[in-house]
């Protein structure tokens, strides 16, 4: 994983006036956390948009602030989006210690093709898209992977306990929480055959032997 970094400028404008910053292509930022005073900052929207896409909320970022010689190891903690345009309106960074474990959400990706999908026509479902992990900041993985090839049939499931991990990393989720499964294809009856079956039943019910006079 490549090291991510960004340079931020101190921000004097606060409150409702930050809307004017956004119109000029500047995103307001707030940074807080271990051993620092809360700081109001800003950055060009193009830069912060690119960083958020790369880092998500589980990859550490080295943050430098103009006029400050110290670098800060941070995670993106919260992102505010415009409800219509989905443009980033505000970003919170939280500073952490490189020697102290943190808890973050890490996405889970199911790679490859399941035999139950390839040969049996099933559909892969992944009800759990991410898990909470605990580790030192620099040991947090960008993504955790499971292999779809392990889903051999419709009775086989993948659980949190099946996620391979390395190093001093702990998954907080329950081990028996399901991550992925393959469901069998839905079999729909042919309406023509159903109609024929219905007619056959009616015919059988209505067929009686005629009475004969002796």
C-alpha cells in the first residue's frame, strides 16, 4: 500500500461563510485527536476528493499543515456529502498515535468465481460488506479478501472466521457472522404448463360416468 499524504492550510473562515469557500473550489476540513488542539483547515477540493477516494476511512494519511513543522498521522473520520450532487462538503481527520491500536471499518471483497455460480447457476450474495478491525494504524489493511472458489455449493457459506488475517490484527465482528453465500436459481413454472395442469384437473373433476337406464 502506497503512503498517502496531503498538505492542508489553516482556515480563518468559519460558520455559514464556508459556503463561499466551496464555491471557489476549497473544502473546509476539521482535524482533532491525540495530543493536538482542534484545528480548522482547508484544502483544494480536487486534492481532498482524490485523497478520500484513495484512503476511504481505513487507510492512514500523513497530514502536514502550513506553518507547522510537525506531520500528523490521521484517518479520515467523517465525510459530509451534498444530498443531491454527492459533492464532498466537509471532511474530519482524526489524529492517532502510531504506537496505539485503533478500530476502523475495513471493506471485505469476495474475489473470483464460485463453482456454485459457474456450474449451478446460483447467485452470489454478500450480506456483510465490511468488518471492524483492531490494529496499529500502519497495520490496517486496505481490504480483506475471501476466495469465491470456496463456495462449492448452495450449502456452503463464508463467515467472518474464514477471513484470512496476518500480523497483530483482530476482527471484532462475531466469528459466525455470515459474509457470503450462493443461493440457488429460482425455478419458475411455465405458465403454459400450469394452464395445462389446471385444465387437466378440471377435466378429471368433471368427468363422471353417464347414468344408464336399465
